[in-house]
C-alpha cells in the first residue's frame, strides 16, 4: 500500500511540473502578445507623427524660401529708395527728397533714412545697408525664424522615426519570446522545456527594459 502511494506521488510530480511549465509558458505568451500589439500601435502612431512633422518641416522650408525672396526684394527696393533720396539731397531738391521719404520709402525704412540724413549733415559717412547688422537682422528675421522652425520640425520628425524603429525592434523581440514560449510544450524533456522557457523569459525582460525607456504617444 505504501509502495503504491509512493508510486502515485512520484507519477503525479512530473505531471505537476508539466502543468506548471505550461502555465508559465502561456503567461509569457499572453504578456508577449499584448506587448506586441501595444508596440505595433505605438510604432504606427510614431510613424504618423514622423510624417506629420516632416510635412510641416517642408512647408516651413517653403515659407522660409518665400521670406528670403521677399527680404531680397525689399533690400533691392530700399537700396533704390536710398539712392533716389541721396540724389535728391545732393541736387538740393528738398521737396523731391521729402516726397521720396514720405511716399516712396517703406514706413519701417524711414528711420534709417532720417539717421542717414543726420549722419551726412554732420559730415559723417552713413553705414551701408549690407553692413547694417540691425537692419539686416530686422529684414532677415522672419526668414531665420522659419528656417529655425523647419530645422526643429525636421529634428522632431527624425526623433519620431527613431522611436517608431525602436518600437518595431521591441516587437521583433516579443515575437522571439512568442516563438520560444510557443515551442516549449512541443518537447517532452523537462530540461529542454525549462531552457526554452528561460530564454523566453530573459528575452521578455530585455524587451520590457527597452520598452520602459521609450516615450508613449
């Protein structure tokens, strides 16, 4: 009787071990499946963010080009205006000079004309427009703002792309986990099954560590 009981216990132990390994492999597979779905969703979202930021960067570059062209045209116009103003003053045509100042010159350019006139009257040499840093900063400010915005958006697009790639990598790691955990129950040898399950667990832990460092959309 005692021998039969001992045999029953001995026979029951492998079955318990078998069920325990099955349960653990199923749990690992469940976690890996949910993680894969989550990573696929995040990768899709970040790819969309990459595309959105990329479009905005392209649009901002177009705006920057338009603003640069406008700044170039404005510089040409201001150069022509100051030439007409200087010629009128040199010919002592005060009324013509006043007309150029009030009707031809841009409103934002009038202070520069006044400063130029004061400098000439004092016997000094006016600063050339291309050497006037304050004037150029005002003129090219919108262009540089758009250019900086385009670069920032482009960097954001690259970062979103890298994040999406990282999520894809984690998805591949989780697919490896599913493979190891899925074939665990195909073997009868307990040692082999434990090795496969351990490999799945280690890979799952590594994937989780990678996932913990990634931003969530």
